């Protein structure tokens, strides 16, 4: 599905930084987890909506999206990005959003 997004939509899709309670990202500095573009901005809504199906990471042509491990507790299996290691390339087709069946990653929030 080839969708064009407007500048306004682009900025609404900026990855959301979410502080996890137990440093689930494994980052020794305890930095926040950065969610993929289009992630629901409310962390509780995101966790409740995400199916943890990994369709977003499978659809990402640059292998940018990873998933939190068991140390993340209730956030295990949810997608995140480590921009300092492998930043999002902002694909024109936003394959990760199109692949998300739950709506946790969506064009319209």
C-alpha cells in the first residue's frame, strides 16, 4: 500500500519516547525506550493495543525495529527503536504502520 503522508502527519508520527519502569531496554544509562513511528502516545493504551505479533519488525526494510525481552515485564515483546544504533529511515511507504494489525502503530492517532 503506497500512502503519501503530509508534513503534519509526518510530525505526528514521530517516535514516542517512553520511560519504562525497569529499564527494559537494557540501556545502562536508563534512557527511555523509543517506540516506532505512529505509536500510540499513551503508554498504557499502547501496551493494551499491541498484539506483540512482530509484524512491524518483519515489515521494516532496514531492520530498525526490535522487541523488548523478558526483563521488560508487561512490555515484553513490544517494539522499540535504538536510534543511536540503527535510526528509523522514515520510509515513504511506512511499511511498519501498514503491517500493524492492532492499531498500536497507526497513521491517525
